[in-house]
């Protein structure tokens, strides 16, 4: 697994510039951005969103708790939620409770510990 320092070195930029390519790409010259992205692709680099979340204290994950996915209504709702979340730049953490209240409480606690942006 490669790291951001390796990407920066291959692209001929600083670590800060390489990081900016993933967090604020509009701040870079197009040629610089393309060099960083090409280096990233070549090395198979994937930005660590968890590390970014820790640094910024901002999550792009929403928690979704459903009683079951066997009911087509819940499955349709989940699909709609995922579509809207994706359009807004969020991902989903999905769990089902099987209609068990104690399981629901445990899932909610787990999601809150994951620091979801919304539940």
C-alpha cells in the first residue's frame, strides 16, 4: 500500500500539494493536479477518508438503520437515500435490526461511535 509522500515524490510536488489535490483540487493548477492524479493512479494510492475525518472533525458518512431489507418498501427507501446521499457527497453505513429493540440501540451506539454525520 502506498502513501501520500510517495505520490508527492513521484509527481514532483510537496506532500501538502499532493494532499490538496484530493481535498481542494480547485486550488491547484490543472497541470499540477494532473501530475498528482497520474502518480496516484500509477501507485494505486487511495486517500484515507478516515484520517481526513479525524483531522477535520467532519464526516461524509450517514448512518441508516432499517428494521429489514426483506420488505420491498425499506429496500426502495434505502435506494432513494443512497442516491440522494451520493449526490450530496455522502456515503451510507447501513444496518438492519430485525425488529429487535436491543439490537437497534446497539446499532445506534455503534454508528454514533463511528461519528456519522447524521443518522
